[in-house]
């Protein structure tokens, strides 16, 4: 069976990891994450609660990935971006 090369990425405020992995064609996002070993590096990752995506577009764990794609695991936002922008504007005055 053919194989493809993809990347799996996750970052915290302190640390970032981008791992290249080779998986079988027709592998899912979840399978690529599992094959990357990133879950061992970051035990705080909970795929049932966190969003995932490919190149910045949110998707489901069962999405089939293609050659050269980057799977991303997203942390929950600490603050709504609109609120953060307002806070910065108020502080700048």
C-alpha cells in the first residue's frame, strides 16, 4: 500500500512541536496524530475536547489526509479575540 508524508503540529506558549510522519494513503487525521507520537510529548492534549485542522481549517478526526498536508491541534482560546482587541485598544488610550 502507498504511503504519504504529512506533518503534525501543536504548540503551547512555551513549546512548539512540528513532527514529520509517514502514514498509509487514506489515513485519517487521528491516525496521523497517533503515528506522530505528539500525544506522548504533550499529555495535556485531549482530542475529545480540542479542535483539529489541516492548514488552518478546522476538520473532524476522521478526515482523510493527503500528501504534504499539515495536521494542527488547536488549544482552547484563553480569551475571545474580539475581547482581547478591545482590551488592547482601551490600554492604548
